[in-house]
C-alpha cells in the first residue's frame, strides 16, 4: 500500500487541487471540508481500492440511504456500530464530572410523546414480561437540588425485542412517554422489564456487522432524554445488571455508572435512579 505521508507525485497533487478548489469558505465549514477531503484522500491512498471495491462502497452507502425513512435511521445505526456516535458523545461531554453520564440517542427516538401523569404506565397494551416500576429524582449537579418541571422522555423495546416503530402489531407510542418531575423533583412510571435485543440487521448495518464478524445485540436498557430550563439536556440509557451483552454492546453505549440492578419489592421489580443535570453553559 502507498504511504499516505508521501507528498510527492500525482496523488498528492490531486489532493492539493481538491483543497485549492474549496473556494473562500470561512470558519467552521471551511475547516470541516478541509479535514474531510484530507482524511478521505488519505484513507483512499492507504487502502488503494480497486474500482470495483470503490463501487461496492458507493453502492453500500446508496443502500443505506434507500433503506432509511422516518422510522428507520440506518445512518445512525452505521455511526453507532462503528463507535462514532460514542466518540461524538465523549467529545461533547468532556467537562461533566458530576452529571449523570450520557450515551447514544440511538435510532429509535420517535419525537415528542404525550405527557403522562406521575406514576402512569408506558404500556398501551398488556405485555407478558415482568412489570417494572422506575422512580427517582431529577437533580441539579450543584448542590443536588431537586429540579421540578423537568421533562423526562422515555422509550424502550417491548418484551419481543422490538420498538413500536419496528413492529406493526404494537400500538403507536407503546412503551414511550413523557413525564414532568413534580415539585420535589420526583418521577415515577410503570413499564415492562426491558430485554436485550438485536439492532435491525437486515440492512447495510447488519451486513457490515457480519463482515466484521460481530453480533448485533444490545444489552437491555431504557432510553431517557431529560431537559429542564437552565440545565444541559441529558440523553442517556439505563442498563440492567447481569445482561450478557453489557461487555459487547453492538453500539458501545454502556458505561458502568449507567448499570442498574432491579430489586424485587412486594413481588414487583423496581429500579430507583436519580438523574443529575449540569447547568447550561
Ligand atoms: Fe434502544
């Protein structure tokens, strides 16, 4: 393979020409385009794809676009399984030493859902799995004061391992909901104990996992997006202790501080977890 550091010959001249033609782009966009072209050329010079291989890559990205719609976010999946989503997450949350840790949004956020009352159930039909009660507080990281009026958006899979947007048999909005923390900063809701599930592996992202000889499973989790005026929004997930995929999550989303262990109380699985938000910058 060619040495990408080689600065002589026709190949670097193509790079120089591509960079020189960028035009007068200032600021962030200019810096991003410079870097994108440099790294893309460097990758191609290192790999030296055949023309057939390059066409395979183009077709792969074309299929990724073609399979995507408002219910299927294949480019988010690609970003997730390559570890890029978690890298972007890490870069953007370097300074939050005290807030609850963040993790990937994932491809199954389905927009704002109706606000449900304190203690309500996310289930829009009965499910065979174990019932789970989740409760706790939303707090500010400085002084641990409770935050009332925080918006808590929740979503998760059904016990069959599918989100409502993947499964026509589920009522729309099943296992999704929005809650508002009360005057003491408390939240509480009833749901079904989440299960580990396969990300959609019948498209380009699944094909790529197979090429990399990786499994498509995520450990059981519940997604949260929490926001409150004056605080940085928090996008995170809580993972169920003991799940066999905690150490090999297909999207690299697990952080130890986000692993929780349900406790059996009066015959019901319960998780108590306090979320902590940092002040808005
Ligand atoms: Fe998920």
